[in-house]
C-alpha cells in the first residue's frame, strides 16, 4: 500500500518551484529531513474551485533531492515526481522476498552480481525512484559505491505483488522497468497463488512475457542459475 506524501483530497500543498526547499530542511548533518510543520503551505480547495477546474500545481520532485531526504523509519518511492510513502509489508510478503534475496545472495557470491533488498533503490530517469523487493546489479562491490542509495542499471528485478499494489506494479512500474536498457528479467511473484509472471528480454524492445499457471523453477540465464519454486515459497 502506498500513500502520497503530499496532502490528499481537498487539502492540497501549494508548492512554488522549486518544491523541495519549502518541504524539507537541512538538519546540519548534510542530509535533509522532512519538515514537520507544513501548515503555512496548506491551502484548501473547495468544491466550487475544483469543479471550475482550479487545481493545485506541483513542481515535480526529481531523483537527486528525493534521495537526499531522510524519511526516518518510513520507506518511500518517487512516483513520476510525487513522493509516495510505502506502508509495511505483510509477514508472507516479507518471507517470500527474503527467500528470493537469501537464495540469490548466496548463489551469486563471487560472480560479480549481487542481490539487494528494497533498501537499495532503483533509479528510473529523473522523476521515478523505485524499490523493487529484490534487485540484482553487477559490478557494485567496489568500496566507492558503499554510500550510494540507488543505481540505475539493474539486471534482474523481483516484485512480490499484493492486492494493494498490484495495479501499480503491473502497469506503471512494469513499463518503467522495461524501459531500463540493462534489465534482462522482470519477475512478478504472486504470493496468494504461488505462481510467477516472468518477462525476459529477447531484443532491444522485445520481451517474452509468460504468466505461469504451474509450479516453475525459474531459470535466470542472465545470472547463469535457476531459482527453485520451493525456495521462493518456502515457509521454514
């Protein structure tokens, strides 16, 4: 489940460009934190104004300032210029994502590839920063990368889908992931049905897209390994 950081409904944030200085402050540590008091920047739009087509205009936030914000205990994505706070995952969601991450992290050691959780973001252009449940990158082991919060060149992406995020995952995020030239494989994991939808690139703009109705040991040619179905959905 996600929610916009900007106020919803008829209470809208009146933002002048640039948006970010009015919304965050520097706490002296070199990082920015969310301003607690947004009240002076709130303006209410009544029904008459909205029906007349008078709507608040937001200057879209870009990736660099977004990645400098300290959200504290919350996790956020940048969705086409708008901050969306991600609520906590269910136990089963976390279990399945953890299964995939653990198997890949162990299997890929020494290969030059490495698997990361949603703590490491995937940057998509200037206006979107996503947090796939598991992302595999190549060549990031050098200490010079240790303080990075996002990379833009994943090879394999996993999204564990749930009812609250399925529409965004299978539409907006899918198209964003397909647009990344580095991506070889995108996997959507349906935890309710214990089935996979797998997209594998066959050309610069061509994909093999299969929603599997049966149990599948997932072949990942880009990584030279197979992820067993039993490992993905294990409960112990």
